[in-house]
C-alpha cells in the first residue's frame, strides 16, 4: 500500500533489535519478546525519539528556532526534545509539572545539561492550561522576532503518530527475518501516541494483530478517545478519511496503581525480579507497570489466544535514578 508520510529526521538508532526472553517465557507459559526501543540512542533513548524525528523535521520546515514541550519533572519526552534541540542548534523551552522544588536528578538533570529553558507549573495549571501556557511561550518568542514550535505531551499528535506507524513496519520486516509472527503487540500508554501509531499501521496495513496498551494514568475511555483523535489527525496528513473503529482500541486500565509516577511495593519488587532474572531494566513509571500488568493478565486468561507476544520497551531508565531510595527495601 502506498501511504504518504512527511519527511523526517534520522536521529535514532534504528532498527531496534527484538530479543526473546527465555526466563519470562518459561515462567509465564507464553513466548515473550522485547523490542528494545529503550536503545534508540543514549541522549534520545526511549520511544519519544521516533515521534520527535517527524515533529522536529516539521519545525525546521516551518523555520522555527525553538522547540517547546511539556511533561512531568522526569519526562523522558522533554529530555529527548531538549537533546534533539541541542543537536539541531535550536533552543528548547520545557514546561515541567511539579508539586515542590525538585532535586536536580535524572531526566531533569539532563534537561539542564542540554541547555533547556526549564519553567515550572503546578499540577492544576498543567492539567487545565498547559497548551495555553506553551502558546504564551510562542508569543514571547514572536515578540523577539523568533519562532517556536509546540510539541504536545509525549509528541502524541498526528505527525508524531508516524513514528510508531514506522515501528510497526519495522516489526514486519523483523518478523520475516526472524521467522516469527507476533500475534499480539503490548505497550505502556501515557499519552496515546505510541499506541496510536501501532494501531493505525495495524489497521491500514491489514496485519490482523492484537495491539494492547496498559495505561499508567487516566483510564480506558480517556485513551480510547486520545488514540482515536491522534489517528484521525494522522490520517489527515495522509489525506485519507478511513474510519477509526473505537471498539478495536484495546486499553487495559487496571494497573495504574497509586497513580502516574507513583509506585506500589509489589511493582518495585517485580521490577527488581525482572532485572535480576533477565538482565532487563524497566522503569517504575511506564514499562514496569505495563509489564507487571501483562504478567497478571496472562495469569487471568486475557491473553489465552496469544502465542507470540511482543512487548515494546519504551525506555525510561534515567527516571529510575531519582527513585532509587524507593528500592531500598528490595535491595
């Protein structure tokens, strides 16, 4: 199928490899594979760079000199955006959500190292007015004769969606090389863009796979709507009017736990166990919760018909270090 895609930058280390997890597979009674999108780079590591490659290319086409985005204090997306801006010779402004003055650690430390102009807001301001606040940053720049480009939370919008559309095509090529067909793709969900790209590629390319997300905040109705809107926006770039069937968007919302970026003891024990037995590190915000949820739902029979499951490791290792004290009881 000939599908239009806008031009993108080439910054990430792609394709990322797929590896089989023998210990987990034996314990869980399923063939579990990991797509190492945590290894898309060093400064850029994680899933966000696939989306930012498209967004930053659009920013350059529009003559922008500053990338503007938002997220939590340990946002992987904000860190990757700041790194890309530095690489391209652009400025960056980050709107970070905080409850109190944070320690300089993890992703936030890297934000500063990359020269980002970091600005803070309260959770209420972030929830209710982050887009308006970022627009004021654009207005400030315009008054100085400069031009800002706003990337939404997680670069989860129509153009960012192409990043994981590409990823699904990459998986298809790797399936042929490996002689394996993944009937189920699983991913952590925090802003909807990664799920949307995988879902849209699955639909438009007629792959017939099951694409499942485990959300780490909000709930199933919220992300069903978010994925629908992102896919619809991406289709407008493609100049297509395909219908998105909301009933096919599969979101599991029982593993948000204590809330976004908040960890329960059993989740931390699980992350430590996976690291010790598999040599794989998940983060407590995204992948740890989602992989923990996958284990529980396999036991519950939710994936009874799934034979070969591919889990997208979306990264997050820098955000692990500010939470190291929470692992004291495990270590």
